[in-house]
C-alpha cells in the first residue's frame, strides 16, 4: 500500500514541479551558532522574565496579528514580504548534528553523508546553468564541512569567497588580489607558456585556462566589486560583515547564481546573551530587511528564495546562574525560520509553540520539510533520487514522509497545492 501511495505521490509531485517552478535562486542567511527564536521571530512577552529576559517588548508588524522581537523594527515594517515558521524542530542540541540536519535535510541517522541542499541544487542545475560564476557560493565561508558535496563529490561543494566584504576592497580568494594587476598577471601567464611542458591536449588546457582567466579578469569579477554600488545602498544594508555579505548575495543572484550561502557567526550566546544581542539583532534587522526590500524593488524577490535561521534555536528559559549569567543554551526542540520570495507567501505564520516556547504545539516542521519545499519551488522533485557511487540511487531527502522526521511540505505557504 505504501508503494502505491508513493507512486501516486511521485506522479503528483512531478506534475506540480512542472507547473510550479518559479524560483531561480536561493539566498540562505545562516546565523551560525543558533539564534534565539524568542528574541527574534517567536517572542514570548507573557511568559515572564525568566523567559523574555531583557526583551519584554515586541515589535508589531504591518500584518495584523503578527508580532516579532522588539529589536527588529525594520523587519516588522515589511512582514507582508515574508512568512515565519515557528515550529522548526529536529531535537538535536549539538552543533554538528544540528548543522547537518539543517544543511542536508537528513535526520535519518544513516552512515551515508548527504550533500548540502546547495550542492544538490548545483548538481540538479548543472546542465541548465551556463554562468561563469560557480553555481554555489558561500560568502564568506561555508557553515561547516556539511556544506560540501557529500556523496555527490567535491565538484558540487560551495566556492568560499573568503575576504572581507565590509572592507574598502573585497579580496575574494583566488579572484581578487590587490598586489597583482592585470599586466603583471599577463606577464606571469606568458612566462608559464614559455617554461611549461607542452600538454598533449593543448586545446583543452588552453580552453580551461581561458575560462579561469575570464573568471579572474572578466566581467564576473565586477560582481564582487562593491565600489560599484552607491554608498546609500551600502549604508542601507549596513557596513557590517553581515550587511555587506547580504549585498554581495543580491549582486550574485542578479548575475544568475542559483545558490548563495551567507554565513555569519557569533550566535552561540551562552554568556552575555542580551549584551551581544543588542548589537547583533540591530545588524540582522538592517541587513535582512534591506536584502528583502532591495530584491523586491528590483523585481527579483519573486524568483529568489530567502531563508534565515541557524542550526537550532536557544533555550527559551534564560540561564541566569553562573557561569552563564544570563545566557541561553542550545535548543533543537522548537525554533524559528524566516522564509521569503520565490513562491513563498508573505504575511503568514506556520506552526506554533507553547506559552513558554519550549515545545511545538502545532504543525511541526522538520528540516526535510523546509528543504523539500525549496526543491519543489526550484523545479526539483523532492521525492526524487541522487546517484551514490556504491549504493546506487538514494532518496534526495531520506527523511521525507518518515514518521518523526517529517510532517510534509509547506503547501500552506506556497503557490501550489497538493
């Protein structure tokens, strides 16, 4: 009976994919370390000081009935552009397993190391993407080793830019070097041509070298040149690492890159949580609201999925005791994600947590449910397969439709129905 059900579901999903493809790119704003859901997207002002800590207030949004954390007024003003998932769960309180779950969608616990969903998108779009820039780019570094290609191989891992986009000159590793100008590089290439052994397949080598040189010195290099942006735009995003990384992400999807991972660290706030959040939440509010608004103004939001969250959340109950002295611990039982664009509805809330935020009360959303929905909107079959070198074809999302690992795709906030 299950086989019949899966067969029918596959036929339905293929039909939906054929008609639903809307998104062309994904921007994942990844808050590495685990942001506090109760201080961001799921505030609990009625739970008491042991839960809300220093943030008793809320920000009323431009959507009636939706409130978010008091430190996010800019995001509150554009809540009609995004939806909130308040019932994310995977149950792990460890960074490594949390990263793996949220980056791959796999909570099966098998010995197979799955690729990140950026790598899967890179693999699935390899025949249709013709851009010179890599298909999968991390600004400025991948979240963890799980951003690699897994069993698909390193050809599909992210290209990590390195560098400091907030600095005067953004030196992308292997691409931008302020100490080497174009003339000097030409001299080096000529010297290499004179001294290297002549390869058997010179035509192929010259072709690959030409692509590399175009990547380094061609128009694609200018995508990373933030000096081309008006200072007013750079100020809109904020001159922080996160702000300027989000601006780079907008420029990359504008250039057609399918998957951009923006990683910002510092969200593992065991100690001095509220002191750190005072500045970090202000920076997040500025950068993320600017990204969504800028994409919308340029007509790119409809084709660009924006996700924001981390590997888990933080403990709803504040850890007042020493040595934490007002910190929040790891929490994978119930946390939040923001989703926008690319076919996701705006102004909606999915799921609900209890009064204190410690448990999911309605509509659990597992990592595979979120990632599978992204696949669907990108025209990729979330019930399809991926090739494994020794295991044969494996499910693209092994946890999807598995009890206690999935609750189903997010049809309630996308433009397609079951």
